[in-house]
């Protein structure tokens, strides 16, 4: 599912004396299959934009356009229920969204909401698949209260509740917030695994420049409700424009810049693995 926004605008409190312009003409294209990163300072419009992708925020009258696959979100006849089945949304600290008495019931909620015709047998099958996809043992965890689980397990259950309907697009707001380095690696590995499975496109919003640079195929930078930079991580972080919008560079880009200043040219991607391989090639050949 391709996602295309054209001159998308949004005003909170539209028509009131305290109105606030959150989006000021966003133009953005996310192709199917991408692991897409969205960055920007607080208040730049990131969260407002992603809430448009599955219709949590409706496009305001004469405020541009957004099309997600076959769904034109400006069309009054748009089937938002079908859209939300195909576009899963995971908010920051998703474990705080757990509510049911058991893990099974929590994960099964999406099926009851979006696929009410599903039999109990098929529901059980789908819940089991979702829990196992996020690395949890179905038999051990299905009857537990979600509130008895560890923080990492809660987050995985929350993700299972979103992917149980097998969405084609997964949108996540600060997905690794609050996780330690090991937890971050495990969670991002999970997202890449889902991306190789039925989740065709992953979109993440993050303030962590290292997470974005190491995992995303493309990056959009928001400022004042607009996209001001867009491209591969190497393109976005390689120059000084990213500094001028008030954001920092990832560690690997800073190291590449420092080496370039002393005459050591590093031809590297921004992942740690790519950087260390490039360092080995450059210095391994020196005597």
C-alpha cells in the first residue's frame, strides 16, 4: 500500500481563538515495502501526521489530501473500518493500552472489532499466531492477566493485539522509548521480521537518531508542520541541514564526519555493522 500526502494541513481548534496549525502543507510519499522513519522536534507535526494515516484524525475540509492504498481519506465514502484493519497503529508505551482480563482477550479484541464474522476456532488460531510472532509462548501466557507481565512482555502483547488482523502497514510512535539497549535490539529485530512477513511497510516516529539511521530505508524530517528534508539516511544526515533544523546526527555519521576532517574518507552506510566493515577495509590496508 502506497501512502501519499499532498498539501495536507490540519488545525487544532479550527475556527476558534486558540487555533493551532499542526500541519502546514505536508507532501510525502511512502512506497510499499519501505522501513520509513519520521523525525523532528516536539511540535513539528509528526504525531498529527501519522494519526491521519489510518483516519484517527480526519482530513479537514479544503486541507489537502492523503491516499493510503485504495483508500482516499478525503472521500466521504471511505471505509475507515477496513482501512484500520490494514493499517495498524502503535502508540508510545503501547503496554499502557492493555485493558482486558487476560492476554488472550486483549489480543483478540482487534478480531472482534474488525473481523466480527470470525469463528471462535479461527480467532484462537489468529491469537496464537500473533503471540508466537512476537516471541511469546501462547500456552504459557494466554490466560494470564496482562498486568502481571514484565514491561517487555506487555509491549509484545500490545503489538500482538495490533498485528493479529495482519495489517499491511504498521505505524509506530516512539516504539523503543523506555527500553534498554538489549530491549531496543530485540524489538527492532521483531519489526524487521514482521516487515519481511505480512507487514509490507513499517513507519516509525522516533527522537532516537541512531535507531532511525540504522534501521530505515528512507527518512522524512518535519519542521513547523512541513517536510523540510527527505531521502535516505545517508542523504538526510550527511550534510548540515539536519543540524540547522535543530536535530543531532547519529553516532556513526559524527564519526564519519570527524574522520573526513582528518583526511580519512569512509564510504559507509550508517549502521554500526557497515561502519565497522568500512573502518576495517580502510585501516586494514594501511601499514
